[in-house]
């Protein structure tokens, strides 16, 4: 390990960056060094700008990947090397505002019913029934389930924040059947060994296979269940602050994004906004 890499890891650990963020940032810096075949500390802003342009125009990186590189570069140069980068020379690519495909309630049910592995199927039900992220799902432990308070404790979620989600009667009934077969002791969804949690990729692949069997052509992986949970709860009348709490969003603006999927189901009020509808006499 080079001294520079060690310093960057040290900084990220002290700042409390997640392991995934650390790996991602280190990978970006490694690719940068390989591209120029020299240490990143010998590069200047023009080099970084040229590399970012290359990634965007030649490698066809998404704006999201380009943004991640800029974050990694600023972490290294601004915080570790103490050589702050100019925002004009290395601008932050604009966020993409793509609207992901939304699964209907019937499509969610069809996907879950097409999953024939009971452990994965139960995991998908919990993901949809609570809106948790897949990383939070596979980290659930038996001790996190509180049947008396009807809550499930999510520990170390995004931003290293704990929160509670609803432990509904439907989930309880499904988990009782799951318990009889798998008898979890520590991890709710364990790997081959009951002492190790199931891998995220295993749950993700299970969702993808089930979606293919269900012949649902919509884009998106297992995170689509979180989108479906949020939107279907809003359609059912859940207040935004409550949904924000369940999803673990720090800002209400993140939760408000789910209103993009809401549609007016009342035809009379919908016609009020139809400027081409025939005028009432």
C-alpha cells in the first residue's frame, strides 16, 4: 500500500465514510493513476479535467459516475493533499433527473410469487413491506424484530443512522412461516452458515430472476421495491413526514420525489386540469 493510499484511507475512516464509499473512491483514484501511469499527487487540475472529459466522452460514463469521480478527487486533493481544486476547472456534473420505472402493486405481487426460493421470497416481501434498502435488508438480525412494539429496528442505515420501520401483521404472518423452515438465530437472512448474513448480490440476483420469470419488462433492480413501497404508501394516504421517517431521509425534498409518480385517480378533478376537455354548458 502506498503512503498516499494509506493517508486517504485514514482520512475516510476518521470521517466515518462507509466501506462502499471508501472502495468506490479508492477505485476512482486507482483508475486515474493508471490512466496517466503516475501518482495522483503529481497531477494537476488540467490533468483531472482532461481525465473527466475522457470518461464522459470516450468511456461514456453516466453523470452519476462522473460525479462520484469528482467527489473522490476532491476528497484526495482538498482534504488529503491540501490542494483544493477549483470548481471552475473541475465542475460537478449535473445530476440526472430520470424517472425510474414504477412497479404496480400487481406487478410486485407477480414478481414475488415467481420467486421459488422461500428465503429470497421472504426477503423480497420484507423489502416491499418496509421500504428498506437491500443493504439494510441483509443486515437485519433477529434481535431487531420487536413484535410487542410492532417495529423493526434498522441499524446503521444510510448515513450510519438507526431508525424504526413498521412491523405489520402481514409481515409477522409471513415471517412465522419462514421461521418454521429456517429457524434464524442471529441473522434474519443468513448465508450457508447461520452465522453470516446473506450477501446483497444473492438477494439482488433473486429479484432479477423472479422479474424475468414474471415477464415484467420494466427497468430497475431490487431497489424498485423501495420505490414501489414509497409510492404505494403515498397513494394510500400516508403523510409525507411519516414516509420520510420510514425511509430514513434526512430532508423532506428526497421524499417529495415520490410524488412524481402520483396520479389523480378522481376523474372529475382530473378533468378540471384538462384544458382541451369540452366546456360544460
